[in-house]
């Protein structure tokens, strides 16, 4: 049985990045940047005023104040550049270019206009309320670096440096397939011992949150030949095949042999964690395979712990693995040593409180929890008040 960190390392080690594609900025949000973006011009492109007020040459107000300068002309945002007449002051608006000859701006509220003259009580500092050309980025300077997952603010920066589009990693194709005779679609009629398939949906949403394009394939019954044939087909046109269920050691757990019969190379099938001990990882050529246990908590958590980092790495995302954070444990947490435990918990600024029902079939607890407490395999747990390693579910 592989320890948690080693299992994840084994998966990430074998990742080759997928190709890239150029997309318009709007579509680039949520994707991973596949190029360095540099400023093609200085940012900002010209000196401009940060305030509504008056532009002047600070050297014109050196003797004892107050001062009154003749008002001459104005500079509006987007208007052509006009020179400041020596010895005068010019009206200026936020975002308007600073006229050559001026080196400072006095805000409207610090000046008074009377009969064609502007009176100032305080002398402006050179550069006051002026945003300088190239102050944010010099020409050629790095604005965004490859590997970042683009959010609202990143695409704003790209637009700011005049880029209409960006090169991003192509979306990983993920095929998800549930296995089990008992499964049916939610709302579909079925025998009293059937259950609605619920894992596939949650895992599809998780995968999409990591930028994947997901195919939720029809469920497969627990029958060796059907499984082999269907899984062989599912392996063809995808970057990651996720199977759900059928990977433990029961008589009807047929996924592992079916994958092997379909030509997959399995790397490991047990990880020293709880929940989620039976967990298959393998490859079929460039295609990655994750065989998740069927229990809803196990399936969804193991996908979060292994599948999401894998999807990020495929897209070349920097730091594909979220780091543990530290939090105060608000109640004692005990475990039998042997496997690394991931316990669902409620997080608050005060600390983490384990949820009562840690059964791996209890999906409600996952929807209710917002963090996982990680307890090392050799630990018997902690007393209330201990500092523990946690992962926020929203950041898996
Ligand atoms: P298995 O890993 O196939 O032994 O399944 C373990 C448990 O998870 C059983 O109670 C299954 O009925 C349940 N299960 C398996 N697959 C799913 C699924 N896709 N959605 C919901 N429950 C499932
Ligand atoms: Mg099953």
C-alpha cells in the first residue's frame, strides 16, 4: 500500500503537458496560461492625471504663496495632447494626458477658480497626482507568467497590456463512468435495491472546475466482458478515464481486471488513506486512468485529492497541489493508526470541528463540511486544542 504523498507523486511525475490553443480573453478566464505575457509598451502608455483638477509646472509656484496662475486650456481623457503654455495652469481630468511642460496636478478641491485665474494655497510637489508612463510595467516586462490559472484579475491585466487573446492549455478531456448493477439515473424507475448514481455528477463538476471538458458516459453493469469492452472504448479518446466503483476485493469488483484486459498498465491499486484505500492508478499510452472506490465520500474525496492535481498538472498549472494549512482542532479526534485519515470538518476562524458522521457512504457530510483534517497514518489522533493540518474543500 502506497503512502498518500508517494501515490500522488507517482501520478504527477508521469504527467506530460497537453497542447495549447489561442482563445479570446473572455474565454481565457478559468484556463491555464500557456505563454508568458509581456508588456508590448510601457504601462501606462503616457503620463496622466490621477485626479480632476489643474496641471501646472511646479517650478512656477516657488516664491511665497498663495499663488494665482492664469487658466489656459484643458486636457480631457482621450483628447489629443496639447502643450502647457509657460506660466499658466490648465484644467485636467482623471485619465487625461499630462500636457508637456506640466509636471504636477493640483486637485480641484485644493484650488479655487476666480475670473480666469486659479488660486492655490499649497505648492504642489513635482509629480503630485501624476501617474507616470511605465510606472506599472516597463516595455517588455513580464505581466503574467505561464502556468497561472487565469481569473478575473488576470484577464484584466491581459486586456490592460492590449492583448485580445491568450495562449492557454487545451482542456483535458475527462471521461467518467460509473460501474455497478445497482446504479440507475436519478429519478429513473428501478428495483427497490437500486440506487441513483450520484458520484459521477459531483466528479464531473469538480473536473470542470479544474478546466476539464467532461463526458459522463453511460453506467456499466458488473459483468466482466461488458466492462472490458466498454472500458476499452472509453480509453480511446480521452486524457483521463475515471471509473467509479468495482475496485475493491469483492467478487463483483471487476474493474481492475477489465482495465488490464483492455490493455491498461496499472501502477497501483491501494493507497494508505481513509477513506479511499482501494484506488487504482494506471496508464493507457498517454491516457491516465483513475479507478475510484464507489462509496460516495471515498470517490469524491479521492478525486479531489488525486484527480484535481492531475488535471491541473496536465494543463501545466504551477503548484498543482494545494498546500496543507494549519488550524486549531476544536474537539478531540481519534483514529486507529494504519492509514492516513482525512476527516470531514466544519471550518471557522476559531478552528475546525470534525463532523459527527465520518462514514464513507455519508455524502451529506461532504456537502456540509468545508474542510478536511489530515491525520498521519501512524497517529492515534489529537486532543482538542491541537494544531492540525487541514485542506479547505473549496481549494482541493
Ligand atoms: P463499490 O466500490 O462498487 O464496492 O461500491 C461501494 C458502495 O458505493 C456501494 O454501496 C455502491 O452501491 C456505492 N456506489 C458505487 N458507485 C456509485 C455511484 N456511482 N454513485 C453512488 N453510489 C455508488
Ligand atoms: Mg460495485
